[in-house]
């Protein structure tokens, strides 16, 4: 079992705190959904967790062991998917995954590619050009890419952007499966419905801070919408 903890994370840009004292605690198999308006610092927080940015203050720990997020050993434990797939449109699905497996310096890449495609159910399109596929399929392939190195932590930044109802539902089902077991997931989304359905825990972020944290269980959609509006009003928006 993996326990992910963040304590007092701060990230400043030109003296302004984009992330301001954020902390949370997640166990294996748990998914944290973060809601918030544009400019709240959600993507900056994910960049810290992904090792793209270092925090100016605060700590991240795995199983109570302090980690340095910019070290390769940390980044090898993290997979990330954004609304930008980071796939090459002119390559096939298999070629894309082979490229990233070499980037990750994976052993036995063909086996890992096959398993990743099986998990996301994209084997049938393995030899098709990515640019010819629907947005929904491309996001599933992006998830397959993020899982190639079997990360303990999965970060999802607005993965539903541009997806129709059917594609959103298919993606949600696959994310739900991925959080089961020993993987921890942090999801950022503007979609209350999608985010709430998956959430074990949830947070509302405003002006760099978590202005609400709580369980995602037993909360209905209208209750979340009212809570969200109330917290943003209290935040001065």
C-alpha cells in the first residue's frame, strides 16, 4: 500500500502564491478530485506533484518518506494525462507507445505496450494513425502512455475536455478501474458530475488554497454545486 502526503505546499511566481499552503493525504486506491475556477493554481499543483516544478515551501512524502520531486526516482513513480494528449498524430498508436517506452527506458517494452493497450482496450487500433482516431480514443491512448511504466501515482488534468457524452463515460469507467488496487489518483476537472462520481475525497481550490476538503461519498450533485458557489463567494470571487 502506498500513502501519498502533501504538507504546506507553496509555489510562488513573481512573489505571488499560485499554490498557497496546500496539503492532503491519500492512500492506495483513493482518488482525490480537485475542483476550482481558472487561475486557482490547480495545474501548478499538479506540476509540482509531477516533478515539473519544485515547491518553494512544503513537503511531499510517500509512506512517510520525504521525496525530492525533481529527482528521476520520483518522476518514475508518476504518470500524467492532460487535455493535451502529448501524442504524435502521424504515428500509429503502437509507434507512439514505443517512442515513450524508449523515453522511459523501459525493459521489455513490447510486453508493457501490449499490457497497457489491453488495460485501456485500444489493442484493436494499435496500428492505426493516431490523428485518424476520435478524441475519445486519443485520450484513452494518452492514458495507456501514462501507464507504460506502471506508476504508483496518476495525475489527470482536465482529461474530459473536448469529449462527448459517450467518450466521457468510457474514459470515466477506465479511470475508475485504474484507481482500484495500489494506484493513487489526483484528478483536476471542471466537470462536477464526472469528478464527483469518481471521488473518494474532494477539494475546492481558490486563489491557490484548498478552501474545502472532504469526502466525495454521499454528496449529491446539487449539494456540490451549492458548496462550490458558496466557497468561491467566501474566497472573494
